[in-house]
C-alpha cells in the first residue's frame, strides 16, 4: 500500500480500525486522530500519502454528510471519512 518501509497506509488503516471503526463498514472515522498511533504526523507528506493511498484504494470514502464547502475549508485529512468495504479486504491481507 505504500512505498515506505512497514507500509504507512496499512499502519494507518489498522490504527483507524482499532481505535474507531472496529471492523464496521460505514463507520465515520477521523484518520488524523489515529495517525500518531500509526507513527504518522498529520499534515506531513507521509501522512498525506498514506491517506491518499487509502482514499484512492477505496478503503476510505469521503463522508457525504459533510457539505463540500465545509470539507474544502479543512486541512487535508481533517474531514470525516467512512470506512468502505474495501478496507476490510485490505486489513485481511495487510
């Protein structure tokens, strides 16, 4: 999932699941809140790359309950996301 040793995206997804989603697809999650436990610092390139990997890979979906105007005002990775079904598949293989 990531070019960095240990897989930043995989660690972030495991942290999100352990702290917030607990395997429940559709759960609202906040990746920035789980980042430090994954060894990442929100706002850094490694965090953003890991988050983009999860979003583009289909593990996380932008929460449709947040108006786009509001989400656009937040720093990248601070908006809520939803755990997508693909996340569980990735967790099984990671």
